[in-house]
């Protein structure tokens, strides 16, 4: 949504590039820069923001050399301002160094970003960086920082700049240091280290993207080529080379071959990818430091953008070693780092599967499916129960006892959610019933029958609660008091699993077509290819199945802030993306249910395994759970990471 702005703001937007999108209330505490630029140019004193007059110091380091005469502009985006405002401007010295005075400091809910535009006229390279919360030091602007900022901040960048809503814009900025070192412009630790680094194609992809910008720096016509290749037909093109990478991230399968050719024109940062990808995505894997995650199942995102993740098995590096039920619950910050003393133990955790959710008070709940290898992999005397749910405070303290809550006939429970009235709903994969805790109170538990076989996914769409029946190929729809509003819906579902709602209440269902793994019984039923289906806010089947987009054994499903659909696939290492009900947010020409991701490959990524949960956070990152290994020995099939596709989905509210 765009807002009217004053002539003064329009002028500022023209000079700097500020966002005219109404995304208010930001969060970042910014410590400014220390007292040295690059060692080769000598020390430069840089006052902090706390002083009456502040300055930001650093250097412009293009790969082609030089860096002198670039226009450096500082802007604050967020706080009480609807649009970003210029707070300082300077020109870099002949050696590329700069010190830009700033007239104000960002508040706790804002970000400060820098842009630098090369001297001259016509198409020129533009560099950028965003400073992470608490950052203290110099700031180097180069090709790497620009690509990192364009990708991580993609959902908050328009033709006119950066702006967004807290906590999303701040959380997006916190991802940038995972890609680059803000002080040197070199590569960041996360992208170069396991479980990333040489273990996936992300580093090579990032290298190719920086080479695209290097070509623009060396040749002005290459800037035109970059902007043209980053333009989706029917949409306005990016205003400059910085915004080109936001455009690429938002529609990564547009013109991939042309972008690859540009990357090969000047590979100064390294060879990059050897062949053109089907889409230009940047995905990072996070494992909590290693030796912990083993079968992450699903996500619950809190109001700050932190991710709660449940877990199937006790960790073993060797998948041939049998494993018992995990007793861990994880909490990751929005930048992928574990926080607040995570992981948490106790509370009766017992091999949680697909069910993790947050109550209105911020407490975390995890259903205990009881994943474990059969004896002797997990000894008979250590086989877990399959009949409970665990509860933890927002700080990770267990509230439930060592047996969890067992009321309400819990039976191999999987999906779970709280509705708008604070009732907890849990799908029982064992007997097909649904357990309801009114007000989250287990002493008032009810067990509901709805004609489901292997109940699995649960969602509240703001009017009703929907529960999938995987083997019965149907979806039950309840009111908040636990009454069925009509017989379970059928006709457009094919082994439905995950289920999600957009903000308007439209409900999307992931049809695996073939999966029979996640419940104690595995009936032999006909299989089809994967798809998704659409239901109305009132609970009636509307359309589908919709195929394509690389959908292969769809398991988890989520909607983003625009209502478009994201699917986690239990096969073939890809993320799928479909056009939602509001086609105005889709690439031109796409209709509801049509694939946005490539039809055959989806958004392919070699760092994926078999994926279950998927969620879009407030920063626009699309997270998927690497739940099982692709060809697992059945003793311990668990995967070991969660994965963030940076900046690809419209930000959500949680």
C-alpha cells in the first residue's frame, strides 16, 4: 500500500531512495562507528550517535578500484516516520573513504542504511549496506554488501528505498551479517561455514550474483543489462543496481539465463555457479551449532520473529545408529542463531512431530507423537509414549510434568494450533479424532470425532478450525465450540496433510498424493502426484487440485503476507510457490492456484533434504524444516537443519 507524501518527501525520495509504503514502527538499536577506517588510509575519528553531532565512517571499495567521488547518503527508515528520511550526505574521498555527518540517530524501532552512487550520469552502479542491531565499527560498501542487503531486505525495498514494519525490517537487517562482514566487505561466517560453505550451492550462487554487480561497476552498459534482466515483464523495473537484487529475490526464476551470462562476464569474485540455475535464490542452513537437531518438524513464530522448532529424534551423526525420541525443543532468533538458553528439555517431550504452536500468552506447546526407531534401534524399555502434549514458558521453562498433558484422548498427535479464542486443537493421527482444550485447559479436554482417518494438519482461519484427514481424503470444519459446521469436505483432496489460511480466511491444503509415513498405520491406497487445493473461508471446497511448481510429496504449507502459497516438499529438494487468491500480488498473468516457482524444479536447492514444516516470517524469509534424509536408513532418518530462503515471501504478522 502506498501513501501520499509531501513534496519535500518526494524530493528526498528522488535523492536517496526511500520507501513510500506504509510500514510503520521499526526496531533497531544502532551503535555507531569506531575510530578507524582501513589501515591503509590511516585513522579517522568517528563520534558515536550519542554525541550531539554524529558521523558514520567507512569506505567504498568497488572491485574495479577507485571509490572516489561516490555520493554517500545515510537514511533512517522507521520510528515515527512513514517514509525514510535523509539524515546525512557526503562525497567519498579519492581513496574511497568517507565520513558522513548524521543529523539524527535511529530510534529503537528503526534502521539506518547507507547508499553510495558512482559519479557521473546515466546508468551507474549503486552500493548499499544496512547496519545490524548493535553494530560498532566501520562500514565498507561494495558488491558483496549490496547483494546481501538487496537479498535480505528484498521485501522492504521498492523503487524508492527501504522501509518496513517492526520487527520485520530489523530482523531482515540481522540476516545481512550472515552473508557479509560489514566492516570489511568480505564474506560472512555463516555463508562460508558448515552447514553452508562448501556443503551447498549458496556460496557459489552468492558469488555469481556479486559478479553480476561487478560487471555493472566495470561497464555502464552492463548496469542496463542487469536492470533489464531483473525486470519482471509487466512490473516496473528496478531503479538501480542495488534494487535489482531485491527484484531478483522477489521473482527469482525470471530470466535466469540472462543473469547467468552477466555473472560470467566478469567473474572477479570467483567462478560462482558452473551452469545457470532455474532460479536465483539465497538459502542458508542453521543447525544450532551442530549435534542437536535430528528431525526438525515444524515452526511456530512469535511476535518478535523468533522461531520455535520441535524435533523428532535424539541426535546421532551416523544415520545407521538407532535413535530414541527427542526430548528437546528449540528456539532460534530471526537471524538463525539459537537464543534464550535453547534447546529446552523436560515437560514430557517425547519425539514431537508436526505439532508446535504458541498460545496467546506466548507459551510454547509441542505435541508428542513419539518418534523413535523400533527395537532394537531404540530399546524396548526406552520406547516413548504417543499420547501427550508438552507446555513451556516463553523463556523455555517446562510447565508440564515428565508425562506432559494426556487428557482428551491424545493418540499419536501431530498438527496443533490455538484459535482466536485461545482454544488448543490437536489432530490425532492414531485414531483420527481431534482433541480440544477449551481455553488451553487440559482439565476441560474434549475428544471430537469428525469422520477423519489419520487426522494430521490443523489451522484456524479466523472463523473456523480446519483439520485434514490424510487417509480419508477429507477436511473437517469446526466452529470454536467444537461443533462440526457440516460433514467433512471431500472431492478435491488427495492425501491432504498440511493446511494454512491467508489473512482473508481462504484455506489452502497440501495434497501429498502419496505419503503414508507419519502415522502408526500405513494403509495401501492409490497414489497421485502432489498438488494443493483451495477452500472458502466458510469451509466449502472451491478449486483444485492445482499441480506444478515443482510440487513433489507436498507436506507443509503456508501463506505469506500477500496470501500467496508456499509448499514444503517431502521429496526432490525443492520449495514450491503458488499464486494465491489476490492475483494482484502475483507476477502478471498468473491466476489463483497457478505455480510461480518453475513447473518442473520448483525453487531447487541442494541443501534441502525431505521437508515438512514451512513458515514465512515477519522479515519475508521462508523457512523450511530439513526433517528426514533423502534415502534414510529407518533406524535414524532425521535431518539436521532448518533452512531460510532469504527475502522471498511477503512479510507476515504473528
